[in-house]
């Protein structure tokens, strides 16, 4: 696995331009190196390109120029199928909206990535999902559907789903954007725990400067460029 | 395997969520398949019955005492074809004595062909008078022995006996419709008046019923030599009829015979060209109607899957960002189409089968081209196979189109739009 000096995530001269009639530059010449086991926040004014950068790091969008190296793998020339398999096994996403499947129970939602990856035998998957949910204080809600939960609870389910395949990196885009202070703190503490106990890397976009100040490293974006934090 | 199960689970929840629309789509498919099977059972049943009847009651090939092209008049040999400037009016056609020359020789030669049965016939118009009723009929002079080998007329005789023609002088066998019109029964004696002006007492020795109304109303049979006397044409025949071991070869063999003997020789297919082309039209209408129903069913499937995809755009986005591939996403929605198709197909099979049984049990009296008391229904596994294939192809295509669109959806576009 990763470790021993090599960065987990490396970005070189990353640029993303939308090829519209008037081209829009989302991310401009960003270079970054992220070590394993770090809790990183990305801040910046609205429209500064935080989400765009996160989508690029998460291989959901392809750069116009530059390289993204994840766990030693250069990704810019890989097929869509290969990128999907990297996302499945090594990345986890949490967005502002929970994106839970409405017809599936909490437990089934968390099991989806495990069933897709198949890294754990089928008879262990449910037990793993249950213990993940219990750890996040959702042990009483396993068989409820998302609409029966509060906003904060749903976001915790989304986190449980994101970590179910034990990804190397969690990419979170304003995960507390819809939550009150109390729930924001809960989510933040969960991430902190993942970083400290599981050595997961968390990259979190946030507007909450209070939360950002508690991360290991803050990257500040302005107009698609890194203004500080490198 | 696990992935397929997972994709199938997701596909199912989408259909559960739109149960009513799903059921309507399934019924649409079922209706298309069921209708196709029922129509095929009835129409193909009718066609097979009819074709079989033609093959049974009429000869496979008939040689007639005429040529395909009328001999041209001498004037046209000099001045080109008819329709040119010069044409001679009022030329009487030479009164040829019609009939096949050398009929006996032709019969003797062709009788050598294996599998071929031959019967020379003289056919002419006759009037029957019984009581105060006059009815005209086409009287066919036959030889019972060879006739039995040519047609299944013997099976159609409902009273009397074909061989009784041999034991009665001027015996006659009437079509059932003809007998009804004359009000005559077996044993009655009619007066026959031929177009040659010869009058004979004729005894009804049999009545036949083929089910083909036109035949039953107009045709009667006597011995060839009796008809030759009635028509005042001894030793003349005006048609030679053939039956073959394989009726499907009739067209080819008719052509060979005509080339050799020049007389117009017509296969059963050519003789029934009109009705056979009606079958083609019938089949076209049947396929078009079924196609239209399936097309509507396709729209139903296309519609429900497109709706689901729009509704579940966020699910698709998160599944793709989680690591589901384009083909995974496509499978979810193609599964749905296939599922609707399979369930619709099975219900359609059942529906088609039930409709066939129902139609087969209806008692109707019909006296049109054919006379029958019920519909002829065929149960042909191929109808079910074709219906099934058409339905599955249609359902898969109808699902594949929106599924492709879903697979190509970019998660970023949806995630950006779903901040709230
Ligand atoms: N499809 C698009 N067409 C045009 N402009 C776009 C498109 N997508 C993004 N942009 C622009 O690119 C810039 C960067 O957007 P991005 O969503 O990355 O910003 P952000 O830092 O995440 O903002 P916020 O804090 O409001 O979420 C913005 O100015 C945005 O308007
Ligand atoms: Mg953003």
C-alpha cells in the first residue's frame, strides 16, 4: 500500500477549462501533494473553483491539462472503466446533498459499494455495514429508509457509505453545508476519527472557517488558483 | 454475479416505485403478443384449411385445350402487331373444334412419370330440370378410377357413391348447394339439357360437399363417355388433370408440360393466384397491426424508463461516482425493459392461447368463400416463438435507447445542480 514517503495524491499543473463559447477556467495551474493520513480543508470564496478541483481529484471530471497521480497511478490517460474501478476501491465521496437511494434502507444503502466491489465475502458485508452505522450512532435506524431520518443522520449514513470500502481518500464537498452547528461538529469529529484511527486521508471543501481551522492543512483557493496552503 | 444481483435489485426498486405504469407497459406488450398469436391462429388456420382444400378438391395441374397467346390473324403477320393503323374488322375466328389433340397419347406418355396421376376430363355446361326448377351447372366428365387418385372428391361425398356412376347410365353426382337448389336427393331422376342440345334423363347417384361454396353450388360429375355423348364430342377431352406426390412442385412441372405440349397448363398456385395473393395481403395486414401494437407497447416501455431515468438522475450520479461503470448503469435500465418484455411475453402467450381456444369454440355459420360452422384455428409453436422474439427485440430496443442516455450522463452535471 501507500506510505513510506510517497504522496498519496499528487497533482501537477492541473488546469480545467470549460470549452464554452467564452471558455471558462475552473481550475488554473494547480499543483498539490497530499500525504496519507492528513485532514485537509479547501476554502475560498464562492465560485473560486473548490468543487471543480474536488471533482478533478475524485476523477469525476477530466483535466484540460496536467496530471493527477493517485497512489502512484497516473490517471489522465486511463479509460472510464479504469477510473470507475479506482473510485470504487480507493475513493469515497460525501456531498452537501446526501444522495441516498430513497427506496433502500439505511443498511442497504451502506452495503451498495461493498456489494459492487466484492472485496469482503457476502456473509461479512452486512455485519460490516451494521458496525459502521453503530459507530456513527445509527444503530437504531438500520431498517429505516432515508426519508425517515433527520438531515444530520442522513449525512452520517452518506459518510458510512463513503467509507464502507475503506477508501484511501474521502473527498467531501461542503458536507456540513446543510447542517446546524451541532451536527456539523459531529460530522467533523467523524472525519477526525477516520484520519486519526484509520489513517484515512480526508479532503474537505468548506465555508466554515471554524471547522477549517481545526484541520491539519488549509488550502485556500482564489479564482481557480491556490492562494495559500501549499 | 453479485454486481448483476445488485443491478437487478436497483432495477426492481425503480419498477416497484412506478407499479401502475409498469403494469400498463406489461399489458401493452402482452396485448401485442397475444393479439399476434390469436390473429395468426385464426388467419393461418383459415389459410391452411383453404389451401389444403384447394389441393384436395382440385387437381394440382390442369392442361387446358387452349394456348396462352391467341393465334394472330393473318393480316397482322404482314402489318405488325394488332393495334397498328391497319386492322381488319369482322374477321370470323375459324371454328376450330376445341379439345386437346392427341389426348390419349399425351396421357399414355405422362402416365410413365413416377408419382404423377392423370385424369382426362371433358367439361361443359348443362341445365338440370327437376320439377319446375332449372339450374345450370358445370358438368365434369370423369373416370372414377383415375379421379380418385387426383382429388379427394370421394371423401367429400356425403351420400351415394362415386363408383355408382359406373353402374348407372347417365348417373350424376351433384354438389350439395346444387342439390339444394334443385331440391333433389340421391335416387331422383333429373332431366339434363346440354349446350349441344342433347337431352338425357340423369339419375342422382351421389351428393358431395367440399365446404367451398362456389364449387358446391355449381359443379356436378358424370362419366367421361356420358359427357362426351351429351356434348356431342366423342373421344374429345378438353382438359387433362394431374396430381403430384409433392403439390409444391406443381408450378415447375406445369411449366415443363406446357413447354412440351404447348397447351396452356396451369398449376394450382396459378389458378388460385387471386386468393393466394389475398393471403399475402392478409398476412401483411396482420404483421402491420401487430407491429403497430408492439410499437405502442415500445413507447410505453421507452416512456416509463425515460421517466425513471429523469426521476433517478441523482441516484445515477451517485452510483457513477461510487464506481459503477457506464455499462452497469445501462444494464440497470435494460434489465427493466427485458423484465417488462419477459413478463409481457409470458402473459401474451397465455392471452394468445386463451383467445385461440375461445375463437375455436365459437359456433358460427358462415357461407362465404367457404362454408363452415366454426373457425379453423392452428396452434403453431412458431407463432409463439416469433411473437416472443419480436416482443423481446422491441422491449430491449425501447429500453436500450434511454438506458444509453443514462449511462452517458455526467455525474458532475447532476451533483453540481443538487447542492440543496
Ligand atoms: N457548467 C458551467 N458553465 C459555466 N460556468 C461554470 C460551470 N460550472 C462551473 N462554472 C463556474 O466555474 C466557477 C467555479 O465553480 P465551482 O463550483 O468550482 O466553485 P465553488 O468554489 O465550488 O463555489 P461554491 O463555494 O459556491 O460552491 C464558478 O465561477 C462557476 O460559475
Ligand atoms: Mg462548490
